[in-house]
C-alpha cells in the first residue's frame, strides 16, 4: 500500500508549513542516497578490509544495489511530497484529489452529516492555562482573589472552546471522532470549496465511515 504525501512526511493533514518543513528536513537527511551509500560502503569496508577486490565486488552486490534503489525511490517520493505540500495552491488541489480517492475507496459509508450534528467535547490538554492567572492572586485580599478567579474562569472557557473536538456514535457501539484541530485549515476547507469542505472519518471500532461536512 503506497503512502500519501502526508504519511510520507509523517505529519497530520492539518500540519502547518513549519511542521512540514521540519519533518522534510529530518527525513531527507535520513534517506539521502549519497549519505546512505557512504554508510553502506564504510560498513562493507570494515567487514571486507582484508581484500580490496572483495570490497569492489561488494559494491556491486545485487542486494546492495536493490537497497540503494529503494532508498533512492523513497528520497524522490519525499521530495515530491514536500514540493507539493509546501505550495498552498498545489496542496489544495492535492487535498481535493486525496479526498476523491477516499470516496472511491470507501463503499461502506454509514452516514453523511454536518459537523454541528456531532457531539462536542473538550480536550483535557488545554487545561494547563488555569495556572497562569492564579499566580497573581496570592498577595491580594479575598474579594480581589474571587474577582480574578472569575476572570480566569472566563478566559479558560474561551481558550478551551477553541480546541473542542467532535464525536458521533456508530451503530456498532464505536465512535467517529474528529479532532478539533482538523476543523480548521486544509482538512475541512472553506465554504466556497465544496470538495475541500468534507472529510471522511473512520469508526474506531469497525470498518464503517462517515462523511462530515462543515457547511451546508
């Protein structure tokens, strides 16, 4: 099974440009053909140090040639993924093609729903904001403390609302879960782009999927 460009770069479909660039640099260094060939020849030299002819023959070993070919293919695939996803327009077109291919792949669609039909829930990872506002309260009287805590609660609620995720129950008892961060950017798209405003979500228990649309 071939990997899509996001899987090749080991990022989420909603990854930022900085995340794409960081992973690309890391991966391209790991599979650069020249670097890998030097490592393989060095290992070969250590094992076959006794005879120069054996070292020369080892560089022509079919297994080594095959491995170099695979690494070169991976190197080219990672480069192609980066060249596509770093450009906003090309990335948008690629996302639309990727979504279309998923539609063709999945014949087991359970439902077509709107995002606002899903149940919302808060992610616990954002609760760390609570500590910042409490540090200033220690030297104040009780009334000031209470006022600041009320203000802190309001700010915390606002922060949490930005990371709400969504869930929808499947008939098997499992759930379809949409990460709140996937409802912004290229994964869902804008209301003006119908093909990019939909996403396919898989059940966490069975093979069924749902099609989630952000806008009517």
